[in-house]
C-alpha cells in the first residue's frame, strides 16, 4: 500500500535554508559562490592562525548498521569553503579554500578582513568526478570573536534524482511460523527515521487474507523488492518489519545512499540482494490451543474468531453466574497469566473467578510465547446483575399494579419511579451489594401510542441518592410518544437518564428546553429514540443543558424539527443549547431540520453552546437553519467563552442568512481536529458558508475539511483569530479564507500547514482593516488559488517555510515597484518561495529579498 510522500529531506528545514541562502548569494555574484567545476588553481600556502583567519571543522551524519550504494558511485571527495559578508544588498567575498582534500581538517581559511557575527560560511563537497554531493552552511553567531572555530555539518545534496534497485530475501518457514506480512518504510533522513516521518511505505503480505498490499514473490526464499525510481538524491534509511499474524518478529534497518543519475544497486556486503536468515526470527506463537469459560469455547482449533481478537475485546458471551471457571490449554513452552478486575495475575491453565455483581468484570489473559518476548493479550468483559423492568402504559395502565409485566403495567412514570426507589433501596447500596449504579428500565407503551405525561426525574440531594440511572424505552411493538398536555416531555434534575429506542419525545413547549431540560448536575444519555417537533422558547428547542456538572451525551437517535422562536445574541439552539458550564458530547446520531426563527438575531440552528463545552466525535449536524439577518451559525454557534472541539462527524447542508452557515464563533473557541464542514450556505457580502470567526473568537484548525460551502470557507472579522496547521479548505464558492472586510475591522490568520486549494475566488482574501496574515512552517497555498492583498497589506513570515515551494501566489491590489508585500524576520530566506500574479503588460513581477515588489523585463 502506498502512502503520501514527504518531500522535505533535512530536519528543521535545513535543506531549504541552505538552498535559499546559496541561491541569493549566487544571484548576486554569478561566478562567485561554489563554481560548478573544481578550481584549477593550486590552493594558497597554508596560512598562519590570526585575526584574519577562520578555523572551519566539517562533520557529517552517522550511517546506520549497513549501507547500500550505487555500484559505480565515486567515493573520494574534495571540499570548497567560502566566507561571505552581507552589506545591505551587496555580498562581499572575504576568502575561500578550494579543492581541500577529504579526510583532513579542521581547515584554516585566510580572510581579507576580521570575521564577525553574521558572516556566512558555506561548504560544498564534490566526488572524484567533480560532481557536488554534499553541502552545509552556517552563520557566525552573535558574540562571535576572532579565533573561535566554527563547525559545519554536511548533508547530502538534494540536487538531481537517482534510483534504488535492491531486494531482501527471507526464509519461507513452515506452516504456523510463516511470515504473513512485511511493511517496508523508507525515510529521507536519519532525523525523519528517528521521528517516524516516512517518505514512502509499502506493504507485502502472504495473501489477500492479510489485508491490503502486494503478495510475496513466489518460491523459497521469499523476496521483497526495494525499488524506487527517480527519487531525490540523499541519504535514506530503510526499515522492514516482518510480521506473523500482526505481531512483529524481526526488524531490518539499513542506510541507502542515492546519488544524482546513479542507481543504488549494491549492499555493502556486495550484490543486489541481502539475505535475512532464520537466525533473525524468533519463535513467536502466542496463541494457546483452547480457551473456555464455563464450558463456552471462545477459542478452539488454533484460531480466534474476529469478535475475540486482541484488537477487539468484546462482551460476546452469555451472562455468567457469580463465579466462573476458566480453562486454558497452552502449547509447548507457553506461559499464561490471568487477572480479574486489575487484581494480581495468577499463572496456570485453570482458574475459578469470583465475579463482582452489577458491574463490568474484566478478565485479562496474557500468553507469552516460548521466545519469552512475544506476548498476546485477550480481554473478556462480563456484566452480572439483576435488572428489573417496569412497564408503563399510560391510559391503559393502573398505578395500583405492580408494573412488572405488560399486563400489569402502571399508568405513569412517576409511579414507576416510586417503586424503583423501594426496590433499589439506594441508601443500603445497589442490589447485590455493589456500589456501581445499574440502570433501571422503564418500558412505555399505550394503546393510542401516546403517553400524555410531563415526566420529571429528580434526586432530592445528590446524583444516585435515591434513584439509579433510569433507562426509558418503548416496548418494541411500535413507536411510543411522550406528548404532555403542557410543558416539556422530560425534565432531569440531579438524576441520570438514558433514552433508548422506540420512544419519541414530542409536542413540548417551554421557555427553555422544549423537549428535554437537564439541570443541577443531571446526566442525560441518548442511545436511541427521537426528540422531535418541540418548541424551546428562548433556548434549546430539543434539549437544554444548564449548570455545572450537567451533561448530555448523544450516541444515537435523532433530534429533528425543533424550534427556538425568541432567540437573540444570548439565546439560541434550535436542536440543542448548552449554557452555564454544562457539557455536550456527540458520538453518533443526527441533529437535523432544527431552527432558530427570530427575525433579527437567531444563533445556532443545530447546536448553541455558551460558557460551556461541546465535543463532537461523530454523528451528523445537517440541514438546520438560523433564520435572521445578524449573528449566525446554521449548524453550530459558539459564544461567550464556550468551546467546541470537533474530532469527527459531519456538519453539512446548514443555512445561515448572513454569517457562519456551518459554524459561527462569537468570543468562543472552535478546534477542528477531524471531520467535515461541507455544503453549508451563507449569503452576506462577507459571507462564510463554512466557519465565521467574530468578536475575539478563536478557530484552531488541526485537521478535517472545510469544503464545498456556498460562500467563503473561513472568515475572520472584528478581532476573530484563525490558526491553521492541518486539514484542507477547498472548493468553496468564495475565497478559501477571508481576513476582514472593507468596512469593518478585521482579524488575524496564521497559516502553518494544511491545504488551501480550488476555491472559486481566492485562496486568501486579505483586506485592509486592522487585519494580519502570518505564514510559517509548512504553510503552502496551492497555485490554483492566490492571496489577494489590499493596499498596504503584507504577509508576515515568522519562521522558515518548510513546505514544497511555491508557498503562495500573491495578487496585490496595486502593482507598483517597491511596494512591500512580505515582512518579518525570515523574508531573506523565503522570498523566492513566492510568485506574483502577472499583468498583461508583459513585464515580469517578482519579490526581492526585502519582500518588495520588483519588475523585470
């Protein structure tokens, strides 16, 4: 399997710094810096150390355990050393040594002046044929004094490309011990290898049953090719991991040197093929013959079912009695230990395990292979408890019944709660003596399909003081609705409630929380069911969460077509509103078709969070609407120190008349780690179909996508701030990123990574009202999108740009030679990474080393 290739070769952007500084110097003096061929003149007489000399020590990277080289690569080398001083736009040659023999040193360079801080020292190494194969550069640091030596590390030059044509043989082995997969990773430098940042990765496997990849070569021994045509020259590290059933049993690490125009085809032991023998592989079978629990086989016949592998611990067995018998049949040489609920592990093949009641019990089985190193861990989860079910049938029930069956159903949920308090006797602990609360289930049904009760579930003092968690579900014979004659369907105060399948909460009306209100540290978990067509007045048409410790977790189900008609800047949330230090976690399910309908200031058609936290790990927030002429957030609105973190899921198809069709941030914080914000709509002149950042709000984009929105992808206004270090902003119908507008103060945008491409107007639109735009690190804006700069605006370069150039194409509002378009301390090293949108006049516009526009014929 091929993965994305990383093009930078040296750690911390060294390659780019070396190349750019050398290019600047070469451009100033065409024949000045490191001539293409060795200097035919003899080196001067050896100088005597003094004030006008500089001692240079040359070093290099250390190789790995073995080296592969081009079979015809020259191995000898000479060095050229040159010292330069910058004076304004002029470079002054202070002195040089040429054709210095490899292996000697340190080298004493005679200079025409005393060396000082800021002077640039460059070294180029050439092979026996005069071809440059290594280079390094250093700047004398502040406080440098004459007589102090300078040390320069050489790195392989990236000029040109070479090929790799090598292979590795390994034994076929016998059945059960054969290699089932091998993963080959190529790193472009030793630093990349140490950080795990690979250039290319390829997977080989025994056959298609071991996942994606290419099958091993037929025959014995097996062969893995290492073929890479046309890759940049340099020193690479190759790593091959050999696997048996997903367990690594051997690792090979080598250095590969690639040179321009040559093919690396010989290991240093000689020949194209390296034999990786049987002595490199340990015996690693960590699968016992059988595992049974109370006579139920969870492993037999030498294989494990998918539902019980080391990757998927799962509760897949029947409920056990309070104690269970565990039997394991080891293979020869295996060592087995078993622990229960984190207790002290015991060894051997037979165990009696005493379960804890009314809680999840974790059995951990560890098998160590005969090599004493390879281990495999199996985990089984058991839950043992007695769970009583109470039935409620509305008008078809009677509160005098016991409620333990559909035929003896109660009429109200309130009556069921009274019986649960008696049954659970919470003051004396949960049934069976466990301290872990186990949910009591209330199943609801009625002949009409509707229960006309405003359900209130609350504790008198603390969570679980008198009630366990309450699980509300339908009976499974059709959907039951809770539609109160007045008020909301469900209120949760200090208590814990779980909503399951077969139940819809609908028709509620309240000033806050039309469907559900969670307050005073209450907990609401939605695993299924529906909250539909409720009216929240000011906050939370579907669900309203308020107060420290109050929480809502949505794992499934749907919140649809709920409304908040009276929203303003401090109210909103057609689907969900979270305020006053509450919390909301969305793991799954759908929030769709909800609205805030105030004619002027509605916010958060789907979700509104203020002074609270919202974490989205999955699920969908789609086709919600904030119907108004100000503020925004068709999908999500974050305000007043609220925080929103998106780790997954999708926000799409939402609509906002003015700002933030997808997400609206007003003095809050939004962090996008993963997931998609796509297909949302906004229509104002500074419209943001994707994300709108306003009023000192902050947007941190670490991954995910903002794409295909109607309007700009991301907009900052009135001190809104965005920092982008990953993800993509693409395919939006306006600009990808817009910083401010013409009549309103702007915001700030820092670009350190990620992708901006394919947007209809600009990649970045940078207005002239108090805005700032900073680029650093891996910042790159695709050439199919430009950066539009209003008059007087400059891109600030705050750190070396390590991405593959060009970093951006600039379109200035006014073309005038000498106009600054770049600023900051790293313009000199990075200005050549920018291009300029050309005019039709035929003149060539570029950017000089001071960051100003310059015109060339």
